[in-house]
């Protein structure tokens, strides 16, 4: 049987035991710092960055996408501008 075929018991509710509270990390991982630095300060391709860091290209690509999203920028040029604005 599948879950949709079984009636939901009345005691099962969709409430949390604890209220949601975001828990941002206090420090950025060394790999994330290095990746951000390489994206902002070099013209290396993602393949070259992945090779330098010992990652697969897909890992570097997804990490770059997360970094861009974190800084709310669409690409590497936007990341450079955003980081230049923070340091100025």
C-alpha cells in the first residue's frame, strides 16, 4: 500500500514541535571562502577552479551558483562588483 491509500490518523498533525527559526552559520567554510576569492579575483574557468580545489566540475558549478545566490548577483561580474562595494 501507498501513503495516499491509507487514511491519515487523527492524531497526526502538520504542526512543528518548535517554531521555525533560521540558524545562519556564524563562519563561512574555508572552501566557500576560497571559492568566492577565486571567482572574484581570477579569470579561471569553473573547470580550472574545480581542478585546483580537487572537485568535480558540477560541484564547482553548484557552489558558484550558491555563492551568486547568497550575494544576490547573477554572475561573476556582479559578484566582483558586490564584493568591491563591501570593501569600499
